């Protein structure tokens, strides 16, 4: 793409094809990606033209892979529904409890892990029991929690997980 002195719109370059074609190299552990902007065919009219010439730019990088292929996890996280005869969204179930059992385990029996984060996305038709979340915090089942995205996600935090440590707890919703 090129621009002229009259150009006032932003120039947008997409590197999607380049990134997809070179993903193994770009996202390899320890890899460095260098982005360079250059100016071609510019002939200064005076010595101050270079001082006055400015190009504003922005670089945006997005990485959407939740579990990159180069990462192996020693963490197991599972969620089990505890309701069998009920269906979410059934109007006959309004006001009735729905339970989920959370299971989190460090699968490495020799090595602990640092900060551990688990996100539970709950169906929009369920209400969060904040007292139960506070109880999990008070009983040191979790080190911290936060409710985000219009109360559709609960993020649980643990400062560390000991070797082979297991965390099992239940969440009840209405």
C-alpha cells in the first residue's frame, strides 16, 4: 500500500496470512518477532524535512489459542453436573437448585505449580450464590474469585498447588 501527501485515512496492513503460514516459527518458545516500518521514495526538499516528517502507527496483536500446542498441562479441571432429572431452562424448574461439582488437580506428583486459574462459565438462566462463593473463600477452598462478564463467568484463583494436590468443591445455583 502507498499513500500520497493528500492521504488522510489510515492504512491497514493485515499479517494474518503471514502469521498462519509461519505460526510454528513465530510462536516457538523463545522466538522473537521483528516488525519494521520503512519509508521508500521520499526525497527531502530541505534538511528539516526529516525532522518534520512523522508517521503515527499502531500495532495490534491477538492470539486466540487457549492451549497452545507447545504447552503441556499438569492440571486437570473437570465439572460434573449434579442434577439428573432436571433440565435447564424448563420453567417448572424455576427456583429449584442446580449443582455442579468442580474437580481440580495438579497431576504432577513431584512438582508444585504456581498461580492456578480456572474459569467456570455458567448458563445465563442460573443465579450465582454469592454467599457460597464467600464461604469457599473463607474456608480457604479458593484463594480468590471474581465474577465477570455480566455474571456469566466465575474465575477462581489459587496462589499455588502442591504436588498431586486436589481441590473438589460444589457450586449451587438457582
